[in-house]
C-alpha cells in the first residue's frame, strides 16, 4: 500500500485504507507499537492477550524480586 503523511492539527498522520485495517484486524481504538529499525517504520497492533501476557510477566518478576517485602507489608 502506498500512502502519504498528512497534517493532523499540529501533528502528522499516516492514513491506512480499509483493506489494511481489515488485514491487521484493528480499528480506531486499537493500541499500536511504532518503532524505527534501519530507517524502516514498523507498526504492529497490541492485542489484548499480548498486553495480558506482559502484565503477567511483570507481576511474576515483581513477586520474585519483592516477595519477602510484600509478605511483611501484608501482615
């Protein structure tokens, strides 16, 4: 797909057509990750299960690192 960068208020935006939105299974409420690698823009949707997995991993790390402190605080 070819597109252009357009002015959006004080910012710029990249417009995605309906076909691209459909292929990605996203909508205007979908959170996305955007980063640049070797001068290429990479855009990927953040799915709820990805977010849930990241939260669970973070909680496990916190519990492992601070388990004794958390137990003392709970008393």
